[in-house]
């Protein structure tokens, strides 16, 4: 759960549209997803097999894990396709100029 404190996670220019991008924020491994008009943040690791979703690919608003093809809606963290059963944790994001700010507390 977030306490509302936002910290800088990355520069907007370093998170290409449609490319899952790994970042470390306050010791948490996150994935940033630039959807063009919004940026979203979730935990980086797939809940099914603990594999980096940043090695996967995007299909619209969905990230697909390359290991067993579980997929998640990056806007909410919700599982879209099995074999994953557990949703990802998603985090509040703000864009301030060229900075992507995430609340992970």
C-alpha cells in the first residue's frame, strides 16, 4: 500500500513506448510501461514463475511473460491469461515534466 510519497523512478525518455523497462525504486524491482498517454508501474517479476516481465513483450495494455506466456494488464496488474493466478502489485505513477515518479511506500 502506498503512503502517497512519490520518488523519481526514471526519465520519461528512458522508458520507450511499448517496451517493458526495469527500474529499482527504494529497493523494489519494478517494471515501467509507457503506453503513450500514460505510464504504469508494477512489480517486475511474474507471479507464476518469478521471471522478469521486462524480458517479455507488450500486446496493447498487456505484458506477456516470455517463460510460460502468462499475461497481465499493466494498468491494474490483473492476470489476463494463465498460468499465473496471482495479480501483480501495481503502483501509483505521476509524470512531472521528464520525470516518472512512483509511490512504492
